[in-house]
C-alpha cells in the first residue's frame, strides 16, 4: 500500500539541517517543527496548489490542516490571489488609513453581524491580548480566566505562563491567569466566587470537538455578567470554518468581544478583534474615559491582506464554503472509520471533532494516547502521499482526494494492526517518536 520505494526525503533532510542552523527550532511556528513528524520525514515545502503541496524532493501530497487551519479555500485560490495582486500594484501601506480598511471592516461586520466594531491586526495573539487588555481596563480587574480544555490562546506571557514552556516569564504574571473547565458551570461559578471582583474576563473557544451542551454558552454569558466580567470568544479556529458568521452566529450567543484569524485570510496575515461598540470605543478617539492602547500595528492594515480577507468572505458567502467543508469532512470521517473498522483498529485510530475541523487520535494497546503510534500513522500517510497533523479539510479537496486519502489510511491501519499484534510499534516508526509541542525540555 505505501509507496516507500518511491519516496526520497534527501533534500528535505538537508534543508531541515540548514533551517536549524539559522532559525531556532528550524521553523517559525513550533507546530511546524520537524519534531512533529517522523524521523527524517519532515517535508520542506516547495509550493502548493489547491489541496496539494510539493516538497523540495518533488514528492506530491494531499494536504490537511493547511497552514495550521488557515488555508481553508486551498492554496493560491484564484480570487484571493487576484485581489492581492490588484492591491500590490496600488501600494500596500500608507501614512493614513487606506479605503480598503473601511471596505474590509464593512464586509467583516456584515459577515459577523453580532459584532459592532472591528480592528484588524496580523496575528491572533495580538488580537487576543488586546481583548484581555481591554477587558482589564473596562472592569478594573487583574485576573484573566481561560478555558483549561482549550489548547492555545496567545504567544504572550499572560497565556504562555500557564503552559509547559513558561521559561523567561516571572511567576507573578502566571498568577494573574486562572482556568475554568469547559461545560462545567458549577466549577466556573465557584472560580468566580473564589476570586470575586478580581476576574476581568473569561476566554474560551465556543466549541471544539463537539457542539456545546444545550444552553451552556448562554448560561455562561449570564454567569459571567452576573459577576461583572466580560465573555470573550476565541474564534481563531471556529471563525468561518464553523460558519461564515463564526461560532457566535452558529450557536446564537453574542460574546462581549471575539477574536478572529486563520481562515479569514486564506493564508495571508490578518486577524481581527471584534465586539460591542461601547467596549471597543475605549480604544478609539470618541470616548472621554481613560484611553486604552488597544491595537496599533505598523502592518496591521496592509492593503493586500485586507483585500484577501474581503475575497475570502465573498467566496464563503457566494459558494457556501462552510457547508462544503462540513460535507467533505463527513465523507472523510466516514471513510476513515470504515477502513479502520475493516482493519480491526477502530478503537485505536479514531476521528474526532466537527466535520470541518477533524482531528485523529492514535491509541495504544491500552487505549491510551501514544506518540509512537502517531509516528507510525503519520509515517504511513506520508509514504502514501498524504500530509497533515490532522484531518482538517480545505474546500479545494476533491472527491478523488478524499477517496485516495481513505485508501492510504486503509494501508496505514493495516500496518497499525500489525504493530498492535506485535505489541510494539517501534519497528514501524523509523526512529524516534514525534513529540508534543509544549514540553519543558527538548
């Protein structure tokens, strides 16, 4: 099943060494590090088109999780590229706002009608940190509460201090961030009572792998407001991928503030902080209260990135992209589950999540998560021409791509079964196992 004799990674191995010589970690995002891939099988990408990418060894792959979920329309989408090229010829950054900033704001607020104002930036962390700063200023409170069941909110100290990589961050900063569990209103209320009058905001993803429990988001908003705090939705993943109006539109619950990114630019650098006018104006020039340094970035309103965002929102609306992502994910998950069951590994290779945002779990003989079995699985996918740390789809995938992926997964599951029967996956990993991103030592 696998194309082991047809794959060479020689040039990627050499390029990875040079990357490590020049760039700490060998990549500009830890989740793209070669420690996330099997030994000497971390492709260095040359280019992409649609749902396919090619590495420097000229290997072709069907790609999932494109750009860490940011490229939801596929690489080099013609309408996005056309919009970007048009602005590049007109200048990308000026001493005053471009008219494109107004057009992008109008288009965004039409797509996400639950928000009243928006400010753009280049990355998600700037937006989430601005939301935290604004919440602290509005409430006069020091603490931030983040959902403990959600993986990532920011590269900034207020969040990284709570991870397994807090080096360089004073402990006092970490003490200003507390955590609450998703779906547990009683535990959240206990936290708010324990820190009564101290918590500025609660930040969470409205949903991840399953829909929220009935009434949970509305009750959470009411609980948050009863205790004088603000509710913030991190829509970096859910925004546009779950629905064109974000999770807040899908579930009908309006947060005080929300943050967007990833799918908004189809790979171009653009993020957004959105929210209620009375809050957002605190960072503007029309409010007589103490000013909040909300967001002020040199490159936050580059014309080509905002043009990309407008094009993305137009394509989503005109072509029903959110629905297409769900349809593709449904086909993929059904196929993967079928071939996993046929190989007798349905309890070990598991697909989870909303259809537009699928992840896979790799479990060992004791049904515990296993990095070694993940390595085996990723290796077989790569050798079969499929790359991805997840099964997150883009709308550029075809039915043929899905069928081929399922075929490759079938071969991977057959190998997985052999490893389970042997009681040891190391004979199929090709070397050291992949590692979690957040860890204290290399």
